[in-house]
């Protein structure tokens, strides 16, 4: 047990330090190339912090456990939005760049509609759907990169910061090293926390269902949590929001797309929980998890797209929903 605890602590240290390096490196990229923090958060940071989900889901799909891949993607989106983003907004509401947020939000709901629609209509996920989702991922990255290369009047404030910090800017090679090292530490640290956290829980006799709900779902979202807290502490709230929106999109088009392409699967009572509604057995994921995923993303992003601001009520509402969701799961 002591060995597991020591590895668990090491994983936590790697996550914290990795998040610190990754945010510093990402902000360095934004300043050097005059790219908005929100855009960097939605691309580079999001890919790095989504690595644990990619590894867990891809491995699960390859081993024939499609339910784990599905639950990991949906659960991570709910956790990212209703816990991580919610805490960030509740602590420090901020303004956002509506134009930069628009693309990841549109792509998310487009991919979510395709993903959820397939689940409701056919009750299965075939390989062509996985490839379509991966194509959406490529299209999203191409659009973001093209937009990043266009000068924008909204970036004037950032450009002033660039001029002021030009002499103090880190060398390009050091920024790249920080991003790579940070991503590696985040991925490896998350893996240590998940594996040894499960071992610790089993040692104390915690049921397997509780382990799955806590250590797996929350464990793979820890990189987003660490990055959000680090970004907030360093005064880069927009980077945190961009990371969350980008990571949520990647959970569908990259994590789920890759998982389905590797191992297609269908809903099965032996692997998916069911609930009784009106005397009929239905899959819990279709009546609770998926609708909640869409609801929390709507609460987070839609008001911000109209007002250009994140309000404290959004964070509080999302936190209440997440607590209710967890209580329901445990009960």
C-alpha cells in the first residue's frame, strides 16, 4: 500500500509541474507568434491535456471494451465543463473573444449531434463513423491554423504585451521543450494517479463502480483541472476556457473517433447501465449522460457567445448540476 501511495504522490507532482510547464510554454507560443490565448488553449493545450483520454479509450477499444471508451469520453466532457470550467468561472469570471470561441463551439455541437444521433438511431457505432469524426478533427485543426495566421484587430492588446515582453521572451527551442515536457509529465502523471489510485481504493475495499466513477472519469480529466488552475493563477483565464472547449471537442472527434475506428461497438445491457422509465428499460447513457453533456456545454458556451463574458451564475449552475449528477450515480 505504501508503494502505491508514493507513486500516487509522484503522479500528482508530475501533473502539477507538467501543467505549469505546459501553460508557460503555450503562452510563450501565443506571445511569440501573436496568437490569442484562447486559440492556443483550444489547440496545443487541448491536445496535450486530452492525451490521457486518448490512451485510455484507444486501449479500451483495442481490447474490446467499447463501453469504457464511450463512458470515458462523455464523462470527461461533463467533468471538464461542469466541474473544471465551472470552478474557474465561479472563482474568476472573465471576458472572452467571441470570434475565437465560435469555431470550437460550432464544431463541438456538430460532432455531438452526429455522435448522439447515431447512438439514438442505431444503438451502435461503426467504423465509418469513427473515420468521419477523425475527418472533422482534421478539418477543425486546419481551420484554426488558417485563422491563426490571419491578423486580427482583437489581438491589439496581446500585441502590446508582446512588445513589452519581447526582450524577456524565452528562446523558441526552450518553449517547445517546455510544451513537450509538460505534456509528457501530464500524461504520465495522470496514468500514475489512475493506476495507483485504483489500487489504493481496492485496498480500502471501495466498490468497483465507485472506482470507475471517480478515478477513471475524473482521473483522465485531471490534466484539464491542473491546467485550468495553473492558467487561472497565472492570469490566463481565456487559455483555460479555450483548453476546456478544445478538450471537449477532442473527446468526441479524436478520442471517440479513434476508439470507434479501432473497435466499433454497440449498446448492450451487459455493459451499459439501464433504467426503467414508464415500465420500459432504456439505457441510462441515452436519457441522462448524453443529454447532460449537451446541456452543460450549452450553459457554458451559448451565453458567452452572445455577451462575450462568462458570468459567475454559469459556474455555480454547472457545479450544482455536477454535484447532482454524481449523487445520482452513487445512489
